[in-house]
C-alpha cells in the first residue's frame, strides 16, 4: 500500500498548489488515494507515522468528556514536532502536518479547531507557553510560518493564515471572529483566473505586537503590522501599519488616540 516514498511525497508536494488546495492536489497527482491523503494530512512522514496518527485521531478525536481530554493530552503529543507539559486538546480538532507544529507548556486548543502547517518548504506553526486557541479557530499555513507568542489568547472562530511569516507577540488578545491574513493574496492584474492562481502573493511578513487587544471581528490585512500595546476597535479592517501605543478603529482602521 505504501507505494509513495518520502522522496515521492516531496516531489508530490512540490508539484502541488502551494495553497494546499485539495482540488489542485487531486488533479495533478498520479499517486494512489492513501498517498494523496497522507501527503495532505500528515506531510513528509513515514507510513508508520501516518498509520499511528490515523489510529490516534480516529479513536480519540471526537471522544467526549474528561476521558477524551485525558487520552488526547497523553497520546497526541507524540504526533507533534515538540510539545511542553499539560497540552489540552478539545474534541474534533483537525491537525495537519503535525511534525511541523511545535507547542509550548500549558497550551489549550479548544473544540473544532484546525491547526494546519501545510507547505513544502515552510517551518510551520510554533506556539509559546500558555497559549489559548478558542473553539472553531482555524490556524493554517499556505507554505508560510506562524509564530504565536506566550500568553496569547485567540478567541473563538478566528482565522489565522500565512503564506509568508506571521507573528503574534506575547500577551496579545484577539477577539472572536477576527481574521489575521498574512499573504495568501491573489493577483488581480494577472489575466489568469483567480481559481487557477496559487493565492500566495504577499507584501511581506505580518507582526502583531506585544500586549495588544484586537477587538472582535477585526480583519488585519497582509503587511499591516500592529505595534506593541495597541487596541483595535471591534469590526475594524486594518489596511496599513499601526504604530505602537495607539487605539485605531473603523474601516479602514484609523488611529483615534494614543494610549
Ligand atoms: C475601541 C473601544 C475599546 C473603545 O475605546 P474607548 O477609549 O472607550 O473609545 P471611545 O469610545 O472614546 O471612542 C473613540 C472614538 O472611536 C469610535 N469608536 C469606538 N469604537 C469603535 C469601533 N469599534 N468602531 C468604530 N468606531 C469606534 C467612537 O465612536 C469614538 O468616535 P468619536 O470620537 O467620533 O465619537 C471599544 O469601542 C471596542 O471596540 N471594544 C472592543 C470590544 C470587543 O471586541 N470585545 C471582544 C472581546 S475581546
């Protein structure tokens, strides 16, 4: 069954759409179904690792209650590149390319999150100590990297995506339904239809500073860095960089006061 070696997986991933787009992957590959699946879900891993990951996530992924939390906290760590103490993972969490995911101490990932480090040349996702990821939040790489500093709190239903490098510095709180979009843009000057583009255009890395409060429903666009100790009002769309110690609100976000 394991007809796809790691070398083949590397070649397969190189040929695939770097956005990790399922459609593109399935269209381009000549390989067998399990090899597709393994490349998309588990990345450049051995067949044995993929089988172990399948068994663990199938048996424990949706197990309810304290038993589920306990067993996932004891058995999921072996899936990741590195994990500190006391990892708590809720129900129905989707984990992709776990060997490119590094997790600190006391991290909580709530129910229904997606943590996806997909990409062929990226480093993946790194979370510091005491990070909290609220339920339904989707953190994913499009061949980019994501660094989440210690004590960062991401509320429910956020989208965090990177096709370059996205950093959320220590102690920052992100309100529910916020979108942090680092790269992942389409070229509207290109004649190629958007659906055929790779969607990884970018203005550069995105940094959200230390000790910021990003209100609910905020969208931070590519390259719109936010300095340390900023507050961004609920519903804002940040389109340009915000200097440190500022309160910014609105669409597009404008600084209304120094804090
Ligand atoms: C920004 C915020 C913190 C208020 O801060 P504040 O210092 O009390 O600011 P003010 O109420 O004095 O508002 C300053 C100006 O910004 C405007 N403003 C405040 N919040 C705004 C928002 N979210 N969107 C647009 N404008 C806003 C005010 O109307 C005011 O405008 P004006 O000077 O023309 O009257 C608050 O409005 C906010 O958005 N909180 C986020 C709440 C949230 O998302 N919670 C989720 C939990 S993480």
